[in-house]
C-alpha cells in the first residue's frame, strides 16, 4: 500500500523558484519540470525504499530530465518530502532529518 506524502513548507518554495526559472528560459518548460517532479513523487509514494539513503534516514530521488533531486524521509505511516533541490548545490546544503514529525 502506498504511503501518503507530506511536504515541508520549503518544498513549495523550491518548486516555485525552479518553475519560475524554467518558465523564463522557455514558456512551458516550467510545466514540464513540475510534471517530472510529480512523476518522482508518485514513484516515491509507491516505492519509498527504492532510492538510496544519502545521510542517515534521508533518501534522494533524481528527477527525470532535470538536474533536480527530491529529498525525503520514510516514516512508519508516511513519507516526508524535505526539499526539491538542484543537484549542483553544495551537498552541505542538502536537507538532513531533524527529528520525527517535522
């Protein structure tokens, strides 16, 4: 059974910034980006343990066709999406789990 996804507020800001940047590059590209991210969310929801753990219990799923990754944590009854970030960002800025329920 798929685990429901819950999102930290930061995820909305991440997606809005990336969407805006891609739309400035070429109209419609932002929509393609969001579609690719949504496909990643669907895969994570169905197969939460599929992607590698990169730091303690934080996992990373690479977004298809875009240089972005979804960072998330699997809990007992849900998946917490921590961030959606460009893969060129410094790994020290990648999200780390801060505790259950956040």
